[in-house]
C-alpha cells in the first residue's frame, strides 16, 4: 500500500464509525491521522520502521497500529469488521453533496436503502422527497450528486495519477530491451483530472517482445495489443495504461503524438501538409523520406515553429502563436519568491511557525505568508483575538532568528454570506496581508454569490481572493459565479486572484487563468498547505498557471518581498 491508500483506508474507517454512531473522539482520531499522513512528506514505510511516524502529530498509538497492519498485510481487520456491520454503499452516499451522516442514517433506517442504485430509484420515485426534512428540492440535489459521482468515477486527481505514472515508468524502464521511456498523455499536459495513463517506450528489439514483457509487470490484470507497437494494460487497481513502442530515432515524434491533445495533433498535421510534408503513423515524411525525430524539438523544428511546452498543447491558439514565434516564456517554480497560503498549528495545520520558516528557507523562498483561518472558521480552529496576538509574537521571534527568510503575518479570512469579511477593521489591519475566501453558503445562486464576492472586494484589507470558485475536484462542483465581473473588479481595485494549488482544488481553473490575465488580473499562487509536506503543492499550481499561459511578471509572489508589500500597501491606499 502507498500513502494515498493508507489515507483512504483511515478515512473509510472514520466514515464507517460515524455511520455506526461511534465515539466522536475515536472518529476524530482517524480523521486526524489521515490528515497527518496525507501531509507527511517522507516515505511512510521507512517512517514506520524508524519510529518517525509515531512522532508525527495526529498519529496516535491506535491509528499507528492500523497503519502497521495495512502495510504489513495489505488488510485491516477493523475495516473488514465494520464492512460486515455497515453496508459499504452508505459510505459512498457520504460523498454526495448535502448528505451527511444523519441523513444517510435516516435514509437507511426509514427506507432500507443500502446502495447508490437504490438511492437513485428512491429519489426518482418520490420516496426521498416524502422523508422529513427532505422534500423535492433535496431529492433533485441528490440526483445531481449521483450523476456527478458517475461522471467522475473513471478519473483520478492529477497528483495521484502522476505518482502512479512515475512509478510505472520506472518499472517499464527496467524491462530488457527498453532504451528509454517517457510519461505522455494528459498527465504530461498537466490536466487537473486524469482518466488513463500513457507511455512512450523506445525499444532496441521487436515491439512484440516488449508486449510480452509488459504483461509480466506486477499488478497487470489484463493485457492486449491494440495495434502494431501499441499495447493496453489494465491493472488490478483498475488503472488503465496505453504504451506506444517505437525505435529511438522516432521517439520524439511518437511522444508528440502520444502527448496530444488530439486537437493539437490535428493542427500539427495541417501544418505539415501546408509545408508539403506528410504526417503518418511512421513519422513526418518529407520528399519521400522520414524526418529523423529522436527528440520532440526535432518535430517542431521541422514544422518551422517554436517548441510548444506540453502544458499548452490543448488547441487554444498555441500553434498559430508558435508559427509566429510569439509563445510566452512560461512561469516556472524557480520564479516564485514567496510561499503563500499555508496553515500552522494555530488553526488546522500541523506545522509550527518555525517549521514553516525552516521549510521556506530550504525551499529557496525569500518570504512566506502564514495564513491561518479566521475566527468564523470554527470547524478549522480559526484564530480568535488572543491567539492572533500570541501567533504574532511567535512570528516576530522567528523573524529575529532568521535573517534569510521573512515570515509574514497573514490570515485567510472568511467571506461571510453577507459579503463582509470576518473580523472588524482594527483586527484586519493587524495583518501584513489578507487572503479572503468563501468557505460556506455554497448554495447561493449566481447573482447572490457574485454580489457577495464583489462586495467583499470593496474591503481595502483584502489583497488576494482565495480559491475563487470553491471547487473540489471529483468531489464538488464550482459554485455559480460571474467570473468576468470578478476579474474586471479585481483588475480595477488591485486584488490578486489565487491559483489554489491544493491538489483537490487547482482553483482557479487553467481555462480561466488566461481570461483573467487578459483582463489585467494579477495572479497569486498559494499552496493551501497544512504541513510543510505540502510545499510540493506549488508545482501543481505552477502547472495550472502554465496551462493558462502564465508568465512570471503576472504573478504576485514571483515578485521580491518589497514589491509584494508594495502591492498590499497600494491596495489599502486605493481602498
């Protein structure tokens, strides 16, 4: 089992215990352990063996034994026993927006429903609507939630898919006869959710031999050859992988084809035809001879265009821009000077202020903005006035200790349903900068939600709008909002809009990033990390930015500290 599977297992146990009505502290222990392990940056097997995992805040003795059992045996007796007591379908129901433990228990006890299929039938035939505190509106909402679950069932979050693809690429590279391997497809294009994995493999011998060897990889449940040199694998985990074999001299061409998107490849085919070449399964043909393309750059060079980074290959104007030599120099992680949006142990994080300062220094950042939740976020241990004072004293002490990194006193304040920001003016003024975010009231319609956020943007203390659409990938749709109106106001008043790099959010969507910058909006990239292990989230946010054609000069925290603080000061003066 890997870390992701351990986290899922712990969350499943917590969900079963909730449905069973177990002790609230026991339930919380499993949630805390799942969150702590999710944010743990080390190798979980080694940490268990060395005793490091036992020292992680949030991992208690009981949950540690659960992790040990899972890693050593692949099974957990506690979970298996709970599955005997509670129908697993009830846990699946908890994934539906608006269905908490109480309602799932009510549905089960009143209607005897144990599966999602039975739930859908009851929502359609009117039985759900007749339950106390349900009604037709709730039944329709549940139907929409069921449809959403069905739509996302085949997908994985990008960071999970990439980790799996990287592991599989290493396994393929170890096979005899393999001269090179690259991850391709939607993972290479940094799509936010991934359906299947794609690989290009350079082979020195016959591709049929590669096919036979692929079938021996650990976990392969089904293997077929779909075309000469092309193979499909299905793993016991239900992961699907397509492998494209080629000679080393064709590796670049095959990688361009396998990376896609199909619309991008179609555009390249048209470009080849316009230049008198042919785009074939064997490669580019010019004057009757194949064009050598061991590297992707060879393909774009032959097509007389700039090299197009994989993230841009979505047929959104990149081909014309590359022909005209006007592709932007895209943002990279090394461009970022400040690490923003992280939570400490003063709210729902697990790392101390000093932990964050050390991690920021080691990560090469010039400054770091601690942004714990405000008081309204009681579910996340939001900061009350007394706690703010204690945290600021601690930040001052850390800043006195470290000369090469500056810790900023930030906060993530709730945008209340009225459109006002949490805290009073005097309290908000105590912070170096504010991220303002919506954390509740997602049921507002488009007009109400837009008005709510536009009103919040009138507050001069607000420097950044956090996770602007509220989406949770594969879990919750974005709330309805007029983003164009928000972008226009942000540009007018000098508020940056965040790309939230939490792997479950990746919000702002990459399609909207380009629209925002075209309207003059400054972008901020925030990790939304709850432990120092979440520092790697920044690369995910940068990937989304790159897909949105983002450059370093458009990013707030790519600026040095003094320029970041000037932005905040200018916003407050303008307000």
